[in-house]
C-alpha cells in the first residue's frame, strides 16, 4: 500500500512529520531528491542516510526538534507542578500549578517524547542497514541516536511512570504495545548509554566545538544521573569522578553566565542557529508588562543571606505596586542570543557525587563538594560544617540542589519523587490541591483510545 493512502495518528504521525521535515531540509546534501511517493512503509527510504552529510543532518534534526519543544516543559510547566513557580494569573497554566492535569490536556508531552524516540529508532535502523556510510561514522551516529533515545525515555518514565518500550519503527507493533515497567525501561536506558559511550566522539570538535551534541563525557554524565535514580551508587560515583577529573569542565567562578553558550561548566546544551531565539525557553519569565509567572515564596526563602545565586538568577520587579520575582537564569530572548538552554552542567555532577558520598557516610567529602558550589556560585565564604548524620547530609544536598538547579530540567520535581519527599513538600506548599496520585502525569486519553492495550495512571479517569 502506498504511504500516502494510509491514515496514521498519534506519536507515529508526529514522528513521520518530523522526519519528512528533516528529509526536505537536507536534500542539498543528498545525491538525489526523495519524494513522498518513494517513501516505504518503514517511514524513510535509505537515501536519507546515504552519506555522512545527510546522516549528520538527520541526527542533528532530532536535537533541533527537541530544542523547539522541551524547554517549555522543563522550565515552565514542570516548575509549576512542583514548588518553584506560580502562575501570576489563573490563565497561565493553572492546571499545572494545581496539579490537576487531565487526560484530555493537549499539552501533555507524551506524543512529543515518542516522536523523538521514533526518530532515534528510525536513525538506528537505517544507519544499521546503510551500505554507503563508513562503519566508523555509522557507529558514531548510531551511538548518538541511542543517547537521544535514552534521554527521552528517562524523562518519559519520570513523568508518566510505566510506558511502552518502543524500539522499532514497525507501525503495527507500536500501535498495540502495552506499558512496560519503569525498571525495564531503565535497563534499556542503561544498555543504550553503555552501548553508546565507546563509539561517541571524545570531544565537541565534530560539532564545531559547541557543546550541543553527545560525546563520551556527555553520556557518562547522563548515565551518572541515571545510576543515581536506579540506586547503582558506586557506578554513579565512578562516572562522576571520571567527568570531574577529566579536566574538560570547570565550575564557573560566579553565578553569572550559567547558560552562556559553551561556557566552561556546560556539558550539554540546546544550540540555536543565528536566526533562532530562546523565546520558547524564557517565554513568560522575561515579561515587559504583565507577568506570566513568579517564583514561589518557599523557593525565595530557601536561599541563604548574601547568596549571589538569588540576586543573579532571580529578577525582582514591581508590578501594580506588588513585588514580583521571576527566574533570570536565561536572560535574553532575541535572535542569535549568547545563551543556550543548558541540559547537563558540572554543578549537577558535583551534587550527585555529594549525595553519593553522603550515602556511604563520607560526610566530609559530601560537604566539600557542597561548599565548593556554594563558594563558586553563591559567593558564600563561610563553609558549612561537616554534618554528623546521613539524614543531615542528605538534607543539605537536597537543599543545595533546590537553590542551584531550580527551574532546570525538571530536577526539583524528580528530586522530590526519588527522595520520598513529594507528599511532605507539596502538602505544605499546596495543602488544598495536592494529591499523591499527581506525582505522575496522566496518560493522554487520545493515546488510550488509539491503543486499547494502554492503561491509565491511578487517580485519573
């Protein structure tokens, strides 16, 4: 059956649209033009991956599509779900702030994550079958696709819980697959990252020295995060040490410029081309008239006195006679900004390592890593004393993660869940609206209607 006569829906449709876009944008690199009529049932003809330039463009296209969508999920919506951001008016995402998401909500990111995963699967399949790309190049692009698949599955399970494990582009299989346990998805994430690391590039030279594509150290840093979540603590600490001791990254000496593109602390960022802006990432934070969001009083009160992170990463303005504080980590939304949205940075690796040291009762090592970040980014010259109990040490780490990583990459939301603090914190912050089942997003109703093997998360109808 010709593809143009088929009706395809859901994440599969979005995945197809994304790759058709890539196809038409890279034809100048391909040996011949590929029309829609030439595309087979498995989505894209092999011509898309027939040379290095077209394969590189296809992989880069996945990053670009992620960049165009994920910042609004990470910075705004998930920050409202947790205890970081409050909508200034009821019209600005109030269902997120009240943790009252509904299965019919069109902003749920399920289909978007699966579009990126589907694109990664397609790249892996087509590259594996390609006869025109050298084995060395092929292995590097496949490794990047596996990294991207792992990255998106990590967020899927931390937002939705059990999800379908889709590893192919087979439409019949993907339209009927049921949800797999989180533990199984984590196994695949670890497998993908472990497979990817040996074949990824050693540095960012292949990306024009910009920190916008996965390298060996990028994958190791992300795998260190994954191992923290799966409680593979010794493996996580080993990877943290490798990243810290590599010398490839250094903590900024001040909090200024934490999102500057290619800064010394950045491990992975979303890159813009000269005509693109950070508008999606900072929309609603950098207001010129009426505010859209503000930081919670709880977060504002979490900072120590004289912490430069509060005065640098938070901007306070007076609106209608009222003081309004907004996140100010990304500060520019014009075209070709000097800032990139940062996904992984060195401070997180130090914080992971501090937590792991606390878990094995190395309280001095834990507080040394914490004090390093406090002095560099917070300008806090008086070091914290060594904690005397594991509970105290872990409390310090969680607090430091709160003030260091706020409104970044869903860190706070996921930290509260994995540390068992979700109900305690959210009931204090949102006593009239919080319910424990809101710790997971609802599965979109449209996906359940399309695939009868999918089930809904508890607490949703």
